């Protein structure tokens, strides 16, 4: 949905695929639609519901031959029911696979935008997995949201990077023993080598799962 994060995700699927030649790579069918109604606005109460457009995208990909769907956008998963209802193929949830990757950490700091936090996507999934969610306060959520939009505009400079790192460190100070980048813009500026605790990138996790399914190293999930 975001152009940069779509390209980043695709590059990470390629990197996660053991390939000796072109034909060993996954056949990716991509509907990169930046015209989709803003997910943040819809969740915060003053925007158009993107569910119908997302359902149409899903149907188009299924008709084109997709065996399963992924969405490298965390907030969009608040509208996942509309996608699942529109198709017969499974949707692999970025939230579910990322929370699976967080197992073993008793308290995880959630770096997410306002819409994702409002929807409770990671709080609910972490709680169900027996993991405590350490959330940013309202001011920090707004700061993460603003930074995500700056990254969307191409700003990955030192000021954005430093501010994102400071927000991450604040969650560690609040008790997080690991962090989850619950927005696919965040890994474009925040990396593991800049932090003192594990960083679980939702982009990296979903890319790895996608590559594993496509190469038969992980079974195709059942439709829900």
C-alpha cells in the first residue's frame, strides 16, 4: 500500500528465498495501490472505510492466480475480515506471524501508529499469546505516526532516525525486553544494531514466512 514499504517487503522476500537461479524465486503478484483510502483516518473516525477497496484488491489477486495473500501494512489488518470474506484463499496475518516471532519475550514494546493502537491489533494478539504489551503513551503514539508519514514522504534522515530511536528507548525504559516494529515504515529507519534489545521487524517476519510458504518450507495455511 505504501510504495517504499512494498518494495522493501519484496526485496526481503527475495533475500529470504534460497535461490540458485531466477526460476527458484517466488512468483509475486503485487497490487501496490497507494490510492487506497487512508487506514489511519478510517480508524480514527473521520475517513472512508478502505475495506471494500481492499476486498476488491484481494479478489483481483485471487483471479490472477494467487495461492495466498499477505499485506505488508499492519494497520490494514484492522480491515482483514473484509479481505477474508471476499476470497477463498488464505490471508497470512502480519500481526499473527509477528507475535509468533515475539514468543520467548515476556514484555514487548509496541511501536505502532495511532490507527493500529486504536484497533488494538497487537495488544490483543500479544495478550492471547501470554506476552505483556508495553505501549507508548498518547504523545509517543502521535510522534510515531508523524514520523511514519515523514518516512512515507522519503525522509529517512538523521533527525527522523534519532527520534524513532528515542521513542524505542523510552519503551525499553518502561519495561520492554524486546520491541516490535508494528508499522512497516519503522524498519526503514530503525535497525537492530542501533538498539540494546531485540527488534522484531514485522516486515522481516512476514517476508520470511512468505518466502518459506512459496518454497514449500512452510505449509500453506488454511483459509479462515
